């Protein structure tokens, strides 16, 4: 359990790293999207091949295989698996993660085994959601409920909790689904997750709600406002420029939020 806590601490710190790189505005969300785009064709190919589960598990555990093959195999299990696969995936997580300690590896985001283990919680969450919901609306509502329960340790399953957050934030959504999600934006327990979701799914429906959230979040940690600005930039609506100029000129605002606003103005002015 302690070992697993360290995993999530490292992943959390890596996700916050972007807030400390000044003008570079490193964006882990965009990097995550690029990595998923890389494995998307492999997922489709494996699905079309109708590989048996044992073949997929063999690929996942094979350190000689290309890492994207292994990651794609995890995602296919997430698509075709049932509840009986969740314990198996958890065992694979422990096995693959344990190899790194035996070999004396230092945890690194560039370690192939680390990349594979990062995919496993999402697969677990995908199976769980498909088994417990009938449609996308139910999935969104259950994700929102479980994220809060995980935060307060009402669900004692770290891999499932991590996967639910990833699944919620990184899935693609229709306009109607975005409208439903935005209804949760006033819930401070979910606000950061929803802003992350909008960064993954830039949608003009979110522009006004995001501006309102920014104005209400002055007393909160600056990362909420930073990622709100980044989402506004990605939405790409030039009507947001006057609001962004207010932020850029606010000497009481955090420097990184002001720099993000300046960058957004630059991008939207082109």
C-alpha cells in the first residue's frame, strides 16, 4: 500500500510540473493526448484481430514488446473485459511495478513499465463503468459521485479511483454531455477535474462558465485559475480576449496565471 501511494504521489507531482516551467507553459494534458493518439491505431488493430484475452495479457507483460503495443493491449482489455478482469489487471499492475524495484530502477515517466502501469487504472475504470452503467449519462453521474467518494476515502481502491479520474477527464464528449458535466462546475470538489476535462475537450459551451469560475476562485489555489486560462485558450474564442487582458494586467494575480493569459491573448489574436 505504501509503495502504491508513492506511485500516485509521483504521478501527481509530474502533473503539477507544468506549473513550474515559466514561459514554456509545459502542458501535460496535451502530452497525454499525444500519447493516446499514438496508441489509438494499435488499439483498433488489436480489436480487429479479435485477440484472445490470454494473448493480450501476454503482450502486456512482455518487456520485449514495443511499449505502445503493451499499452494498446491494456486498453483493449478495458474495452472487451468484464468484472473478472479487474483482479487480473491489479495483479499485473503489482507484477509489472514490482519488476522495477527488483532491478533497482528509479521511477521515471520514461520507463516503459511505468507507461504500461499508468494505463491499467483507466482499463479497470472502463470495465467497472461498463458493468455498472447503461449509458453515457449514467457514466458521467457515477464518475462524478465516485471522484468525490474517492477523495474522502469512502472507496478504498486506489487503482480504481485513479482510473475513474483519468476516464472522466480524458474521455471525449458530445455537446449534450458537456452541458451535463458543466452542471457540476459549481461543486468545488469536482471543479479541478472538470477544468481538466475541458482542457481535453475544448468546447465553446464552457467559455462563460469558465469565466464565472475564474472570478469566483480568487481565494483558491492558483492552479485552478491557471488551468481555466489554458482551457479558455484552447476553446479558441476571440471574444475572451478582453477578459484575458484583465487577468494579464492584474498585478495581484499569480505570475504564472498572468503569463498564461498573455500567451492565450497571443494565440487568440492570430
